[in-house]
């Protein structure tokens, strides 16, 4: 599957950009590598790699695929602490006194400024797509801060973007508990092999991985008062995913794909096939998931 994770957002206002001008809008927030004292950078890069002058968005079957790059300069804590200690020792030796907290903070800032231009840059790409027909924005990350960066960058690019996380009528954790306890899931859903549980009273938790969830051992944790906050499920036998209480999807895997039939020499055709396959799967799966969780509440 093209995405490994999915942070879901429901568009509350029609998303109908002018694709003729969208490229120019995205260019205003295109990615610029970190340089000098700039500690981080976030901006758009072409979704299609290996193609010269590729645009900053890719539209297939009405869905718009975007790709952002995040770059952060990394200063090892040991290097920073060493630089701070050397400066503190030197100043205290010369002045014959212990430095105050405020002075130490100032020295830390100086050490950061000195190390930043020489720090190594670490980068990653974050993809996302908008489906105007479904009023959905789906971002390939389970990290809330990365999702917010993506949203902010898109909002700054196009001027406005109104959205909210999807809301369902039932508490997902309550539904997860019922599915495990009663062993009765909606049609085409089956328990996966992982779950996370937490005791809301004492904070104790358990993470089950590669476990048969249809056992008394698993149910006993719920009987003792724990709540399931993340549940692995299988849908239609070929899509496996872990769903958490906030409806963030992780470890997405679609076993029955046509990737083998893709033209490996054509990056555009390869991306189109993977993108269409994924968007169609989401278009079928998400309504079924929301329905299984009591139905979606939409204003």
C-alpha cells in the first residue's frame, strides 16, 4: 500500500482548487533545505520522483496527491552538553564564581548557534492526498505534529482549509472492548493479532503483539478493568490495520495488490496504479469502519 499510516481529516468546506493555479500556489511553500542557522524546514516536493520538472501535485481520478519534505538539523545531545560544559568551565575559571541559571541558558544558546551551521540534516517525506468527492484529507503519518505541519503548509499555500478529525457516535475504545469480549465484529471485519490496553485508574498498560486476540487471556485484561486503546483488525481478509482510539490508522498493509503488474520502468504509471488502488480501498474501508463504530457524526 502506498501509505503505511493514515491521519484522517474531514473537510468541512468544499475543496475545489483551480488546478491550473495550484502549482503556483504550492511553489510559494516549496521545500528549501536547511542552511546556516535554520534548524528545520518543511515544504512541498514533487510526488513523482525521478522525473525532471515534475509538478508539486499529482491528480488521478479526482484525488490530489501531495508530498512534503521535512528536514531537521540534528545536534547530538552529547556534543551540545560538551560545548556547554567547556564554556561554563572557562567562564567560571576566569571570573572565579559559579554562573547563575540565566547565564547558563545564555551559554546554551551560544553553543547552539555555534553548532547549528555544522549540524547534520535529517529528512523524511510525508505524503497526503485530498479527495474532494469524499471530503477527506488523508496524511501518511501517525505523528500528530507532522500532520499539523502538513495541514499548516497546505493552508498557507491555498489560503484556507477548514477541516476536523472524523467524529463517530460511539467511543472507539468501548467498541474495541465489545469486539474482543463478544467476538462479534461487523461484516467483513475480523480481529487482527495486536492490541494496546490501559487501566484508566492506575495507568498500567499492556501491549500485545502477534497474539491471538480471541482468547480468555486477552479478555481477562478487559474483565479486570483495562480499556482497549488500539486494535489490530483485518478487513475483507486482505487489508490489515491497527486503529487507535483517535481513529489514527497504523501499519496499513494490503495483501492483494496488482503491484507485480505495474510497469516498473514508468514511475508515473507505477505511482498511478498504487495511488488508485489505495484511494479505492480507503473509499470502501473508511465508511465501513465509521459505520462499525456507530456511524459518523457530520455537521
